[in-house]
C-alpha cells in the first residue's frame, strides 16, 4: 500500500480567535479512513515537548491544517509526543 504523507501544521486553539500552538508535522494517512499519523518535524525539544503534553492533557482536540484545507482532529494515541495518532472529529 502506498503511504500518503503531507506537510501540515497541528494547531491548538483556545478560542476561535486565539491559537496557542502551531507546530509543523508530517501527516501520513493510515489505512483507516479519517485517521492520520503525525510526526513533529523537526522533533520537539524538551521544553516544547512538555508544553505539547500539557495542551493534550487539557484538551486533545486540534486543527490539522494543510496548505489549502483544515480538519478538526483528536489526538487518540500519544507516543512520547514525537508521534501522535489523529482521528478526524465528525462534524455535527
């Protein structure tokens, strides 16, 4: 199976007007529809890693933003912060 990888940003919004974090990632679509594996690129340093852990603990919902589109996702699997499993949050 060919893997589909794209450059993106993972954003954490405190409100519709306040973005608290915008971190570059390499997002790879998984075999399951609506799931992505995301790897921080470049890898996070220790201080930033702690901040990302705090954001995920506070609220695991992020915006996965590509060049021309964006989708709301939830961090479901947290593997040492450098690797996240993201699942698209269905629109109501």
